[in-house]
């Protein structure tokens, strides 16, 4: 006859008292699909495997009150930043003052909770974010730390820009991606008043060069980027025409859809 004895470590039940007190918490109703869209667009910046820096493993959420109330979500991985603004209608102010940092892993679970749409209730208590949809509740711990101020990273008053067809641009970059790897990630943009020439060179695979027409307001110059960052954002832009604002080879560029400037992708150039 076999005898067995197991000792299992358990969590302190007091750590879960927040679940029993949800009914006492003031929650704010918001459109689930709007919130889902914001999370999905910003979480493409990824979750580092071994990093505890709040601004890399979290998404920044803030409320901007005014004539048009704005709910803003920002994500970054240190090489790019995604910012999305959406107008909201909530009768009661959401008390998050200077903003909060949400866990990217927690927000991945939130997307699963709200993927069917409808309305979701959100709230904050101490160091937790709470989301409630019908009988399901998600509790995610807020992150402590400093998140970079988007206003300090996003270049202002950029007059140099170009327009191009999203599908053509995206297809070109996906072909260029074939020649990139961990050692050779960059492609070079050669901007002229009438066209954008993109080249990729990988000594271990080969090289390529393609050109597409653009509407460009500025002087010619070259700049290098990681094409994957553009492709990720282009997949989230619904407009057929994209606008890229760009100063020079050292300054982050801004990319957004022609009819949706509230979704903004900020991409750092690379040195080659």
C-alpha cells in the first residue's frame, strides 16, 4: 500500500479580499470595443522577457478632461512609441490624476475578457486596475515607476512630411524584411521630392532596391529604420493613405492614417 504526503504552498487569503469588495467600488462604464482597440494598438510594442522597467512592461493610461474628454493610452519598447487618443463619454470623472501604468500582461487578459464587445466597467483602487464585464472580473496590479512623457519624445511642429499608399508601402517593407535578420535589421529610406527609394543590404543574403511614388514636402535625405516597426503599425492603421512626418536622419518620425491622426506611431531611426 502506497503512502503519500504533499505540502503545497498557498497564498494568503487576505491577498484576495479585493475580489470580495468589488460591489463597494465605483466603476465607470466604457465601450468595450474602444478599450480593446486601444490596448491592441499599443500592446504591439511587445513585452520584454527579462525586464522590470515599468515603461517597457506597461501601458500608460491617462484622462484629459476638457471640451472633448480624451482617454489616452501609450506603449513603448524604447525604440518606438504608440499613442492613441479616443473621445469618451462618462458622466463621472475617472480619478487617475496624472495617469497610471497598466501591466501589458494584464491588458492581454483584458482583451480576452472584452473581445465580444458591449460595455465594460473599469475602476481603480489603491494599486489595482479592475475591469468588470457581466459576471467576469479582472484585477490587475498597477505598475510603479516613471513613464516617459510623450510630449517630450514626440517632435512638435514638423513641416516635412510625405504621403503614400498604405498597401503599396506595407507590401514593399514586407519584401524588404526578407533580407533582414538580428545582425542586419535596417533598411535605408532615400527621400526625394517625387519618390521614396528603399534599399536593404545583407552581406549574408543579398540586397534589394525598390521605389514608390510619394507626395513629399521637403528636401532630399537618407535615413535608416527597422521595417518591422512600420509594418506593425501599418497593420493597425485603417486608412488607405498614410502620412509620415520626418525631420532628419536623427529625429523620430511620426506615422498616422490620413483620416485618423489620433493613432500615432513614433519610430526611432537607426544608425548604419
